C-alpha cells in the first residue's frame, strides 16, 4: 500500500499493510464478527489503525521505533489519535478540505462600508477632500453626531476645525473601533477626541502616542497630555522625562516649556527625588 488507505464497513477481510511484512508472518484479519467500522493506514509512517463497532481502537505497524506486527488495543477512542500520537511525524489520514469563507461578520461589513460613496448618505468635506459616511451609524456610535445630525437634512458637512487625516481617522474609528495613525498625528486625534468627549478614542490615542515618545518630543507630548487632560499619557511622559532627565533638560522643548508647566514639572520631579545627589 502507498499513501493513505481507508475503509469502512464490516467486511469479512480487512487488512492494511504499511510496512514490510516478514516472510510467513500473517496479515491482520478482521472477521465479520469483529465489527470493524473504520480502518486506515499511512505508508510514510508505516502505521495502521482500526476501530470496531464497540468503540475499541487497535494499532499496528511502526510505533515509536518498534514494530507491532499484530493489532494492539489502545486507550484511544478514534483512529485519528493513533496517528497523532504514534506516527513519526504526526499525521492525519483524513483528507483535508479547505473552502473559502465568504461570510463577513458585522464588524467586517461595517469596516468595508466606510468611505463608500455607493452606500453613503452623508459626505464630509475636509481640506478639499471628501469622506463618505452613513448617518445612522454615526448617530449610533457618537453622541456628538446624535445631536448634531438630528435636524440636519443636508448631505454635505464642511469641517475646518481638524485636518483631513485626523478627521478621517476619527470617522474610521467609528466604523472599526480602532485607529491607524502615526504617533505624531495621534496628538491631533487626541484633541478631537477631547472635543467630542470620546473617552475610548482618547485611550487609543494615548496608547499610540506612547509608542512615539523620545527625548526630543517628550516635553511637547507632556504639554499635550496636560492640555487635553490625558492623565495616563501625562504620567507616562513625566516618568519618561524623569528617567531621561539629563538629555530631556537639554532639548529645545524644555527650554521653551510653558512657565506654569515647568513650575509644576520641577515641583513634581522634586517630590519623586529626581534632584537628589
């Protein structure tokens, strides 16, 4: 036998040979009374297995370097476990079928419809560029739109308070519950999230901004965190500045630091022992 051989039914004879059989040695015989309902073999592993109507699973052939000439009763409940445990390497005797799944989840469907002019009923004009959206989704996802779009029968909304990348990222977030902006652009989105009181978006922005902190921009990010009341980001930036105090205090950002922010920074740094000799 080569490859994988399988059989079903209670036949008078059922034999699977997957390894060289010594001269005169008997083949495995399964009589009708045995009730064999499944039998399989893998040539590459030289391992065979059979299952009876009573649920007993037998194996023979190569088993971890040893030759088992006669069917040996195992503790398994299916033939698949024989090949998973005893075959080297572990294999499956069943044919695998991989079919494409064209079904989209609700989240995937919403993500695909973002900025789709074919289905949108609302258009945002930002920096001369259009962003297509759906009123009902915006009302569901955002308190600001729930009130601002209530009596708005227009189909085009002009937006000048925020840049195109920031506002597009905001609308995309409403469809996907995630953001895809650089740490630098995320500061602008943090401003928007604060303005629209989107607390979850603020958290996502803070996580993104943290990834881009360095000695040169640490003070600027600290200032933004204080301005937009992003307490988690503020604490993160402060700790970063304390851990890199020598380099941070020599940057232009520190030299141009707001007086009140500098005063608070020095006071807080002193309390945590940053200036101890």
